[in-house]
């Protein structure tokens, strides 16, 4: 299947630590997006990185993209309890640029 | 104020029944989507409408029928509900329906089929 796969499936850290989540995909992409889902809520867009970009920052978020390895990482620095959520990568593949394909997410728990 | 709203939030019903989920967006977007999220949190696109026209229709049983009366609304009707239909259904919208768009999600409808 074409969907991105996040790794790890679950991650538990202490408040103040950094959290790194990875996403791998299988075919060429136009862009890759990261979304957050709090428990019982809808997904919220965090950041988009285009296929010709290697790194992007937004506040405490840093996203990297390595198209040669077909992978991306999301780094959350100085994590807070409020960062506890599921994080999903979503890819817009070159062959189907009208839709996003989501993975099953990484469940991040930040312990106070 | 809510950008993308769905009703109901919870839906519990018996196998074989027919049910509908409503979705509305007030963002002025041209494109709306329905996603299904299973118990393992895997999110799969079901349908996409652009200006009331169906543009994405993944392999979804024809018991599922989307209806878009105008570009601000995309409702999902499900006939003859089955146990496997139990999931959380999310409506979303985006400006143009392109992969570069940010998608805005509703709060979800948790469907439980008994």
C-alpha cells in the first residue's frame, strides 16, 4: 500500500525532553504533512514540507524530509504535557496529487 | 465559530439499520472529504467532493452514499449497517482539493454497530 508508516507506534517521554517521530513512505511525493490528533478530536494540521525542501521549522516543531530514503521526521523540542496526542504523517503522492494518504500515527505521551 | 462540524458525535445502532451523518463547513472551501478511522487509528479516505462534484471515490461498499446539496455540506448515508462499519468517521474540508492543501477536520462521529 502507499500509505506512510509512522515509527514508533507509541512513545512515552518526560516533560522537557525532545520527541522524535519518523514516517516512511513508498512512492514519489509532492509534499508531506504532519497532523496532530488529541484524544477524541479531529486532526489538526501542523506543518507541510514540499518535496524540494529538506527541513522546516515551526515554533517547537522541526520537520525533515529525505526523499532519497523516502522518510521524514518530526521533532518536538522541550515537550509539554499538552503535546500528548497522536501524530500522523500524510503524503500527497505524485500520481494522485488530489488526495492525502495517512498512516496510523505515533501515540506520544508526555509525562509531567 | 466551528469551522467543520459534524452531527451526531456518537451514533449507536443495530445491524441492518440505515443512518446518516451530517457535515458542514463554514470556511468557504471548495472541497470536502469523508474519512474512516478504524480501531488502530488508521485513517482512510472514502470520498471527496469538489464544488458538489464527486472527485475521489475509494473502494467503499455502495452501501455508503455521500450527498452534497451545496459545497458547504457533505452528508454520509449508510444503508444496511454491518458490524465492520463501526469506526470513527471524520469529515474534512480544504480550499481546492489539492494535495498541497491543509485539510481541516471535524470532531468525528463515533459509529457503533451492535
